[in-house]
């Protein structure tokens, strides 16, 4: 992690702490865990709240082509940083709650959505909009990956039920600061993505 990663993160944390929801950028252990199930056949992939691109780099290391990445970021400074680092990716200056209205794909739908959003800090209606939009973007069998610093899945059980989804904990990144847990959220009855 470089100062070029830390400075925009600290400025965003200072100006709008609830939109960042962490005390430091995600580390390599969390990036490895949240992308563990991603393969080249998962593309295209959507990333929500990529920040400085820690998960984006991990997705590229998993074999996702840069031109198969769509990055939705609300923070202006992060958008500029991401466009410079990942010039072949589609970087959109958008709020993730509007994902369902963007019409991102004319061809193949996304195989995965990776979320770096602080869902525990968001109102329930916004979480519902994010998940509904993600599953409109995902192909059958696609999955939504979310991490949390909390003790349980950041999507409330009744909301999962209402949306026809289920969450499975896939692991914990103890080496991350702070430690984080990753959940795979998928349509109820769908097989595990590979």
C-alpha cells in the first residue's frame, strides 16, 4: 500500500466517514478472500465501491480481463485514481444504489458483483436497491460478494428472504485491519459459482 492509496482514503474518511466505513484500505488477505471464487469465466465482473482498487487488482490476478471490469465509485477522487490505474476498465462515477437503472450490459451479464460498500452504515432501502440492482445485472448462478467487520451478514435476514436470496459465509480474513468476514449472496436454490 502506498501513500497514493492512503491519502485519498484518509481524505474520504475525514469528509464522509459513513461512506467509507473502515479505518484503513482493505488489505491483501481480504482481497484474496473476497475474490477467491472468481475465475476467468466469471467475467464480466462489477465492483461496487472499489476505492483505491485493492480488490480490482485481485480480480485481475484471478484472470478477469481489465476490459471486463465495471467499477462503480461515488467518490470523485477515487474515480480519477481508478481511471488512471485501470484505463481499460469501465469506471463510472455513480452511486451503487442506482445500479439497476444503468443498463450496464447488452451482451453477457455479470458473473459476479464484488462489493466494498459499508452496508452496515447504509439505510435499509439503499441496501435493498443495491442488491436488487446487482441481481438484475447478474446472470443465473452469479453471486454478490460482500465483506463486513460486523459479527453477522450485513444484509438483514428478512431482506434476504424478501429478495429470494441466501447468504453463506465463505471465510474470515484475520490478517486484515480490522479482521473482516466475507459472504457470498446468491439466489436461493442456485448452485455455487465456479
